[in-house]
C-alpha cells in the first residue's frame, strides 16, 4: 500500500517482500493437516499473498 499524507509520498519502512515471503512460507506449512474447509481458507490467503508478491 502506498500512503499519502498531505499529498506527500512517504515510503513504507517495512521490508514488504520479505514479510510476504514469510507469510507464504507459514501458509504452506499451516495448510498441512487441516480440514477441507480450513484448507479452502488457507488456500485463499495463500493465493492472495502470492498475488501481492
């Protein structure tokens, strides 16, 4: 996300790509051994994280 304050761009200080990679990795591990319903939710979050990446 790009935030604008008073019309001035202020870049994020967070290392977004690294955070996304970490989230994707955790989602891959979390998806193991869950119910079918839970798997659908994990997969949706995984696809969204990959899309953002």
